[in-house]
C-alpha cells in the first residue's frame, strides 16, 4: 500500500507531504496504481518548482518508495492550486482502485 501524508497548518496552508510504499496492485512494471500515483506526485513536484517557483526540499528513496517534500516558506497561491490538483488526482485513484492500495492522511503541523 502507498501511504501519503499531507501536512498543513491550522489555517490550511500546505507545508509538505510524504509518499511512501508501493501500492501492491500488480507486479513491478505492471502496477498501474503505483504508476498513476508516481506520475501525479512527480508532476506536482516539477510543476510547483517550475511554475510556482516554490523553494522546497525533496528526499527520495526508490527502494522504499519514499518521496518527502518540505516547503521552505509559506506557500504561494500557485502552489496551493497545484497541491489541490494533486489531491484531486490522488482521490480519484483511490476511488477508482480502492483504499487497499492508497491511503491518504492529513496532519496539522
């Protein structure tokens, strides 16, 4: 199962997220759930960097299926929109394939 923890402040501002694990929907190379999640996450990171010019730290570990993103400063409106879009896509994947493969959690920091 892939677990995604989204961190937000008490006012709802994003501070980062952590994605860990492999979905287990199918064997590596054929796992469309894992591929979908990966595309959404990587595209969001690239878009936030390219279009929102947000400063962030990104830590990855391919074996663990880990991607940890921490925003350096309070996020701008573009980053908020891109994060909202990421969550929309992740919720759609979860709805389509089930919570057996993807768990979304939120934490107030």
